[in-house]
């Protein structure tokens, strides 16, 4: 480099940073992603004001409108030198997957920890704004890419990668969930043994301790060498994860995951899963070797990004769940911007995709605080979680079952529905009794759905329905007898006394459109007493030939 060119550079005396370069970078980002408009001329304010670099004015000679570049942006009321924002932003993108903490920012820029922490929050708000744009661009790209693409059926056993080709195969989104900062012993009444299972059991404290959320549950949607989106979620239910998937992945796109998303069946037609607990056919081994990838179906892209997330978050000692979404958005932006590029964001701004640019700004000095609280995650309290647990098993408050609940003619059914609601609201009942009831309730729901599919027939064969739905016959028989006792269904018993196999051959007729929530678990005395009662509800007809067989 020649000696004359050194005059063009301006360094900060303490740290030796090219301040002018990063100042121009910051102003360029504000002009491209947060443009200011003149309310009179309806044009972008592009001209500067001499000796006042933070101001921008209208280019029209007759108009004298001017406004601050920083107002109502992530740099709202920014008191530090303007180049610091551009410098930390560039360093964070270049050093990814390593993150820059507030302590490191304060040491690099020689500022206080409080100022560094606020600068970190401004970066997180900026990243959260851009993640919304990236999510929309990602959704549109998947919709165009997989518009006319089909996948082979699961039963065919064909390789998906060979069917799609390498280019399309790499663009398939993968999804998975992971836990950060597990609650460990605090979630199990401070015991090392007798632990509850599942991911949500490791992020919440035990109910006896207070049930507060301590860990972070993260949902990941990622593409190979492409965008990744991390979201902080309270649980793994369909209403929680399904809304995120619907917002990010279109119905036309394929989707790979493990078997933790059974409710996606029938919604995403191109959804494929891999069983991580597949057992080997060889007795010498416990698990099958294709439990990670079968027919080129896997979710290793999502799991690889989760490994990267965990290693990045190890730089932080601990993060409160309230601020988890801000940290996750920051990491999502740094990873996705390398795949998409800053130019794509600018073109999205010109096409009107960016949602955070407004032409009318309220006179509000708490803009930054409002933006931080907007992107904060609000953990569920113990009462809210208990309310969510019981909402799916209660009859009261359900508009579909309200007519049955208020029908006094079916007095026995009304009493049983009330007993069910009291059972689930009672905190003194042991959890293992409730688990048994959940087991019977799930089988009852599956059996009712199977019977409803053949509702066009007046009488439905019980045996054939149970076999086709692959349900346990003895448990299903107990449930059907319970329904008959409460007049939810009508039964006719067809027994064939000429065959060696003696058993029950029921024909079922549905008397109610929707299945109410009931209790099915009984003691042996209750079950034996119910056997005698059930006979008067069943019309027995003896036939010489077995029902359904040809003569």
C-alpha cells in the first residue's frame, strides 16, 4: 500500500477500528432497511444535513422536511457512537457460529456493561425484524420450488433422494425440538431418581417447588446450507408447533422429521418420518442400523443446527426463558443471512415484503422497550399449564358437547360427564390413575373415529372395525359396553353357536354425533357388577350362521 492512501483511514485511538467505514455501513443499513418517507412529497428522504449526520431531509427544493435517521428503528435514542452498531453487526456475522456476549462487547469497545447490554438488545431487535422477512422469503421459495413435485409412497420403499435429485433434495426442510438449560433435579422434587420423562419435564420445575419454567424448549426448522429458524415454545403439542410450521413451511413442500409429529399426518401430504427407535431384526443387536436414515429420509439437518445452537449458547452462563426468543432470533439471522444475502433483504424491502417499516410514527419515547417486549417469550404459569392439561379432557365449556351436557333426558350420561370433569379438576388424584384414564380415552377416541368413518351403514360390525383400526379388542369391548350402558350407542349381539370359537359379535349403532368425555377405568368389582347390568342394554339374537359369512 502506498503512503498516500493512509490519509483516507481514520482510526479510533484505543482499539484501532476503522470508524468511518462502519459509520457508513450503519447508515447504509438504515437507508436500505428502514427508509424514511416525506409525508408531503411521498418520496424517500435521501439527502443529509451538513454537520448533523444523524438527520436526513427531503430532496425537493420547496420542501424542508427533515427527520432523524435513528428514530423508530433499532437505534432509537442511540447515545453511543454510530459506528459501534455496524462494527458489532459485521463481527457477529463473520464470527458465526461463535456469539459475541455483552461482556466481550464492553471490552472491545471500552464501554460499560450496561451500555454493551443495551447495544446487544438493539442487535437482537434488528435481527428479529429481519427474521420475519426471511421467514416470508423462505416460505415463498419453498412454495415455488416444490409446486409440482411428488414423493414416492412410503409403502413403495423407494429412495427419496434418487427420486428428487440432489438439488431438490437439499432444499427439503427438516424439523426437530431440543432443550437448553435443563431443570434437572429441580423438575423432580430435587431427586436424582424417579424422573419424569419427555422434554417438557426437563424445562419446568416440579409442581411442589412452584412449577416455574427454568429451561428453554426450542423448535428448529432448517434446510441444508440454507435458512434456519429457532423458536422458543412451551410444549410439543400440535397447536403450538403446528402454527410455527404453517407459518414457515407451505403445504406443497416436503417435510422430514422424527416420529414426534404424528399429528402432521394428513395435513402435510409430503411429510416423511424416520423412527429413531427402530429395533433390529437380528437378535444380536437392539436397534436397527437404519434408525437414523431410511430411504434417504432423516432429520439430521435440524439436529446438526441444534448441536450448533447448543455450542453457541455455551458462551452464555444462563438465559432467562423470557428473553430466549431474542437470542434465538439473533442466531437465526446470522445463520440465514449467509445463505440469503443482504441484497435479497434490500430487494424484499423495495417489493414491500418488510413488515417493520412504517410511514406514520407515534410520538412514543419507549419504542425500543416496546419492541423488546414484543419479541419476548412469555412462559406459562403452573395454573395455565394445568388449565391446558384439563381443557382437552373436560366436557364443560366445549361448545360441541354443551348440548349433551345440558340434556336432562340422558340423566345417567349427564352424571357421568360431571363425574369426569370433577375427576380431572381434582388435584388429589394420583398421576398414575390419570395416566390410565388417558390411555383408555385415547383408545376410545380412535375407536369412535373408526366407527364414524363407516357411519353410512346403520349397523357397524364391531370386530371388523377393531381389526382394521388395529385396536386392542378387550379394551375396546369394555369401552363399547360403557357406551351402551349410557345409551351413547345401541348394540346387537350376534353369536354363532355352530362354530368352535365362542365370543362376542356386536353390531353397533351410533346414537350421538359427538363422543363425550367419560371415565373408563374400573376396578374388578365395578367391572363384574357392570357385566350384569349391561345385558339389559343388548338385544341378543341367535343365528345359526355366523354374521357376514356366506351360506
